[in-house]
């Protein structure tokens, strides 16, 4: 009989560190599958809207970061840092192509409601589709038409998607990260880690959580 290891992952679609952290987590889960084939990892994705103040249609991407970081030099340095970390997990992020900083309320609402009616595999496709639409295809994921296209490509019916998008957006500002931002990982309620840590560190946290589980039995 398999043991279960729940992992809560707090994230936002516009955070490149969340995509990087997702890849690192996937690598850590693969390590665990080899060393502990009796353990089933249960991923629970928790949406956090980092910038709820952004207008619903988004704002120009470069202008947003210029205002946030103060200069073109600071912006380019930050982007170079992110791209280097992304390449380490085989993710290519071309910031030059991204033209809008979206409001992610609709995207989170779509995802969390889709989770209720889909398999883990389909949910994973939608999560990847939303990340990819923003970081790889420079699409504005605050637009209903864009979200509809992504969800239907991932196998959801047009009727289902329209019903979700017509519903009021769920608020996604979470205090469960203790103000430490995202990505934020909680392993079986025992250990929490903030930031896009290397796979080995995430793997160790999984082992520590399993050890605590064993002591509680």
C-alpha cells in the first residue's frame, strides 16, 4: 500500500520563479519515485495573485518593470538572472516578446474551477498551458478569449469553459505563505520552503516530511 505525501504549492502564473520552481519540483519528485516507489505525491496547487491592483486587462510589461525596478539596467539585470536560472531547468523565457503584464484573477479562477472537474493529468496540461501561453507565446492571460482557447486545447468543452469564465472570479490573495511570496512549498504540513530551490533541496524536504510521517505512525 502506497504512502501519500501531500505538497501544497503556492504560485502565480506571472512569476517566472514559479515556473522554474515547478520544474525543480518535478525533478525532485522523479528522485523520490526512484528512491521511494511506495510513496505517492499529491500536488495541491494554490493560486496567489501577486498583483491584484493591476487593471483587469493588464498593463504594458516593460513600463511596469521600469517603474518597479527604476531603470532599464536594473530591469535587464533582473531578467538575465531569471533567464539563467530558467535555462538550468531547460526553460527558455524571452522577456523581449512579453508585451503585457496581465491581471491573473481570471486565469486563477479558471484553473481552480477546472481542478474540480478534471483528472490530475488534465489539470497538469492546463497548468502548463497557462504558464506556456504567458512565458513562451506572449499571450495576455487576462483575456477570456485567450483562456478559452487554452482550456479547450487542453480538452475542456467550450460549454464548461464558458460557464467557468462567466462566474465571478475567486479572490486569490493568500496569507498562507507568511508574506514570503511565491513559489512557496509546504510538504505534508511539516516543512515549508519559499523560493525556487534546487531539486535536491526539495527532495530533502520530502524525505524530512516522510520521516516525520513515520514517527507519527
